[in-house]
C-alpha cells in the first residue's frame, strides 16, 4: 500500500524534474521515490556512523580510511 504526499516545488525544480523524467523514461513519482530512498539511506548511514565512532576510536581506528584499510 502506498500513500500520497504533496510537495511544493519551484517552477524551476518542477521543470528539471519533468525534463529528467523524459530523459530517463522514469515517471516523476519514480524519480521522487528514488531520491527519497537515497536520502533516507544516507541519513541512516550517518546515524550509524555517528553511533560507532566511539567504538572505532577505542579500537584504534580514527578515520574512515583506517577502517577501509583493515
């Protein structure tokens, strides 16, 4: 089941969205859903990263590069 949400966009934003829709053969709704999914995923990543920073520091990791190198 899906719900309907109304958002307000400037004319410029709406125009860019419609143009992108035509270029990608995706509906405006599909583009907006994907943008929201990506935004929420990035926010969740940031939350998890913030929660784990103190654990990582205690383990001797101080940067993202330190973690990726291990």
